[in-house]
C-alpha cells in the first residue's frame, strides 16, 4: 500500500505544482501583443518564479509518466508505456527550455539596460514554436499513456472519457498564444493525472 501511495503522490505532484507555477505567472491575454508581455514581465518576481516553478513541474512530469509506465508494464502494456514515456520526456524538456528562456530572457534584457520588449520582439516566434512543439510532443505522449491506462482497465465509467478528452485538450490549449491557454493546460493536466493517481493508489500492484 505504501508503494501505491508513493506512486500516486509522484503522479499527482506534477499537475499541482504546474498549476501553482502557471497561476503565479502574470496573465498575458495575447502573447502576440509584446507590449502586454512586457507589462507582465515587469512584475519580475512573479514572472521569474512562475516560469521557474512551471519548469520544475515539467521535470516532475517525467517522474509521473515513469510511475504510470511502471504500472502499465506490470499490466502488459509495455509498448504504450515506453513510447509515451519517451514522448513525454522529450516534450517536458522542450517545455522546460521554453519556460526557462521566456522566464529569464526579458528580465536579463531589462537588467542589461534594454527593454523586455526587445526580447519578446526578437524571440517571440521561436519561443512560440518551442511551446507548440512541446505541446504536440508531450500531448501525443500523454494521449498514448492514457490509452494504455484505459486498455489496462485502471479507470472505469465516465471518468474514462473525461480523462481522454482532457488529454486531447492539453494539446490544443498548449498551442494557444495566450495565458488563458496556459490555464487550460493546467486544468487539463489536473483532470488527467489526479484521477490516474487516485486509481493507482486504490489499486496498487
């Protein structure tokens, strides 16, 4: 039972810490509007720590995926577990890289005597591309892992459909160039990982 609780906690930590980080970042309603992004980055502590916490969360997402992968392997879903873990690890790395650059870049530019606006105008396209790529790669890994979970019979009833839909929403929300999209990512992660964590806790192997 203790092992099941540990795995459940390792799964649930990711969405909780991710939501904490995303809610800490000042809301930018439209990231294509660099003036709005610069205004948000002027709240330096929230901007830095929000991105840092979110980056750490995606590091923990690999731990969560590894815990789920172990369960899937024990249930005979070896292929889906390995493929999903690999995709999630790559996607999490891209997310962490993008969050690090976006969190430190404008602050470093301002500290050097420039305007954060210059950073956003110069890097907006490639950072946005990193986040889109991260959302797609991580999202497909997440969907693959959820399919494995469903095939293993870990979830039952209506929650099966809810978790699968949330995994799909994760991809779309991450590609939205707005802070509202980040909120969607956090919400989708909660809906996916919390029920899986609880189910692992209740049915430890």
